[in-house]
C-alpha cells in the first residue's frame, strides 16, 4: 500500500497578536475516536454491521480486504502462557490425572491439591501433595505435563488475574533457574471458547459474536509457533478466560463457526482486532510503524458507533489552556501552536511538532498517546485563538485577529454579542483565513462587544472589548455636547476639576440625535462631560475643556469652541 501523508505545516515565527493587540486568548481542544490500535476488525463495528443484517462472513471480509473463509484442520492446539516466573505453582483437580516428565516417567495422580516446586537439582521439579503433607514425586525432569482424565484443571492464580478458576487442556510446567512457568496446551476450539466471552459480550447479536470467534481462531493460528508458547493469556495476545467465564451464547458462536478461519493467499491471516476504530480502520504502518499487509488496509467503518452503544466511537472533548497543554505534554512552558503529521488513509496521527516557550519539541503519536492518556491515535488537537484590544472608543475602528489551526476544511463562524444581555450572532463581515489559518478584520462597534470563534468541535475563549462612549463638550451658548452612541434618555454629568478631583456641576439628558445641554453657567475652570456607564456601554468622558478667566485670555486657537 502506498501511504499518503498529510503534513500540516505553517510559518509560526510571527505572533498571533502582533505588537498592537492588548488582549488575546487561545484554547486547545482535544477530540478523537475509537479505542485501541484500530487495525483490522472493530468489535463494536462488527456489532454495528450485525445490526444491519450482515453475516459474520461479510463482516470479516469487509475488515480484512481480499480474504476468504477457509477451514482449519481438526486437532490444532494452542499453547497459552498462564503462569510466568513463579517460585511455585498450585494446582488441583477433582478427578484423577496423569502426569509425565521429560524423560517419560509417568505417574497417576489422585484427585486433590498439589504444589510444584523447583527440585534440589538444577532442571528438576518436585510435587507436594496437600492431602499427604509430603512430596509424593521428586526428581521430576522438567517439563512436567499434567493431563486431566475428566474435567478441567484448577489454578490458584493466573497471569491475567483469575484466581481459583478452571482451565481446559493439559498443564505443562517448566523450570528456568529457580522460577517456574505454566503453559496450558489446549485444543483450538476450547481455546476460542475461552477467548470469545472475554473479548465481546456474549449477549451481542450472534453474527457479531461469530465474527469474533473466527477472528480469534485465525489470529491464534497466524501468530502461533516460534517459542515455548504461542500466546499470552491477556491483551498482549487476546484475552483467554477460564471455564467459569464461558457462557452458552458464546459457546454457540464457537460451535457455529467450528474450524473456520480467515485466509489470504492460501495462508491464515493475522486477524487483528480492537474495541473501536472510531469510524476508520488503521494499518500496521500507521499504528505501529511496521510493514503493512495487503488485507489490513484502512477501510471506512460506518457502523462503528453500533447504534449508539459504543461509548468510544467519539470521545468527549478535553480543553486545555496553552500552559496546561504544555504541562500535560511535558514540554515545559506555554504551547503556542502544534503541527500534526497525519496518515491519509487511516487518519491516524503519526507525529506532533509542539511549538512552546522553551522551543520546538518533536513527539511521536505514541508519546502524545501516553502523556495525554488517550484511547487511540485517531485524535486531533484543535487550536482556536482570538485577540482584540481590551478597550476602544465608540466609532473608532480596531483589529480583531484570530487563528484556526489546523486550518479547517469545513465551515467556521466568528460570532459577536453586544452588551451583557445580547445573544450570539454571526459576524457578517467576510472572514478569510490565510494559509496559516489566520485572519484580521476591522470592527467599529458603539457598545461593549464580546467575540468568539467557533469551529466544529472547538471554540475560542470569549474576548470582550469595552467600548467607551465618545463625548464632546463646547461652551458657546452654554455648555453642550454630543454623545456616541446616541443613548436617548441617558444622563451625562458635567464635571469641574476641583482640588485635583472631578466634581459634579450639573447633569444633562441625551436627546434623540445624541446631543445634550447643561444649565450650568460657563465660568473659568477645567470642565468635562462624563458618562458613567450602563449595562451595555462603558463609561466615557470628553476631552477637558479649559475656560480661561478674562484676565488671562487663551492663546489664539487653543480650546476653540466647536
């Protein structure tokens, strides 16, 4: 497969805010999809396809491109590591069992509880009987194989956390130095019966459970061999559970698909599966960096949501401030931006370049996955930034700047709200993003204004601009002036500077055209018109008007009446 990669890049040297901006804010919103590596079959997706009437064969052939369903020969066994690196092993059985060692020495063991310990000679074992209170067999040449004559064998504990449970198959106990391990040698159908109910709920639709049975069987065969055991009993391979966790519905799915395996090119395919693809499956190269297989190409997984039953199809968004994101990623300092490399076919993140106060940091998708505690590498970190001056004068223009990164392919909105009680409305002025996702537009409001920038799945913090009323004051024919905005009925105060403080000297009411007049006599001094504020408009004051005394006339042109 030729992997297409989308490299998101930008020139990030220039600050978003620029030298003239007084306030700005950035939020980073993390969203994502799926749970697990996403390669091959989505378990929730299989349920979704079963909900839409697909058979287990159709489900498997959708996820594993170009494959067929074949038959596995009977008699195939699986070797599963149940205990590793223990000083002793406790097992029991309710019916007599047969045991033999490496040299062929055989013993019949009565029903009961036993403990296997290292022997006093290197490479040897010894068997303690709980009922007899003594070693009943010494000099056992490792490995020791215990085969039940009827019913399963019981273990005190296993590597996958199950305690005092029973397992089908024969137990092979090996010694390595002073440590012991136990491998369950079990028939393939018994093994799959233990895997299926621990990988998906047996209550799911039968075709989904049957798809899991065939995938589990195929994966076991394709990955077997090459060592002392074929599979771990946990998610390092696939979950393998004891008899106590097997149920009739999952056993029926195993029986309905008996010996069935997925094949590609005459060989059993490695049928990887995970909980949820998030709507798009992945490839080995995208998720793990290995060599791709032709039957494991990314495909659209339209029913991964499973009719709303999948809690991980789409994650709940997580929002970070620049400082919080830097701390979470372990890069130090505040994050200014991120550049993300994405695998086109799978939509998985491959790497992230973090631009922070302490410099640039190149992180792999796995680094981000572990540091942020993610569920898959099908994620995005969306930057939304918005900046505006803290204040302005009514009627004056100011710049509103923002950034959306990565640059959205779909719609976005710049919204505004006037005053404290207004509702959010889309700004009608055209907002055009440059190649780095930035924009700058002029605004000229006459009231306090709030702004936010919204894209799918993320938004900026709210930025508020206090717009101070613009007032004038003249003395010709008595103190009077104008106000912008034209707040008809508002009260404007005439103030005089006295002892270093502005003192009220009268009030006027704003008319329909924005004018006001004071009855206070014009006398020498420093004067201004002042508007305190209301719920939607910030305060404002006129330039100071100096009225000179007759003894000291003003210089020509100074404080000329308007």
